[in-house]
C-alpha cells in the first residue's frame, strides 16, 4: 500500500473554488463527497449519484472544450440557487 496521501477529485475542486472565493453550499458539499468516492464507485455510478442529487452533468461532446469562465460561472451559479 502506498503511503502517499491521495488527492481526491471533490476536494481538489472545492479548493480551486475556494481560491476563486466561490461560496460552498450544501449542493457543493454533496458534489464534493460524491466526487471523492469516484475511485471506488466508478464513473457511471458517480454520474448517476450526481444526477440523483440534482447536480447537472455536462451533455457536451467530449471534443468540445469549456472555457475557464464557463466553468467558474457554473460553480458560482450553483451557490446562487
């Protein structure tokens, strides 16, 4: 077993949002917990869990790129609801 501390996806996104001074709401916390479990749950189950708690999952094609402004605006919009 590796002694290195693993960086979890949900925690990483929360730290990035915090660095941009984006508030952390209950929906953000649910998303953080679900994304932290992606390694054990798998991608399909993670997407199902995100949709079940009302977090929108992108329907963009994988070849379309998102701008940083679009990503930040989606994080900010989450906390305005």
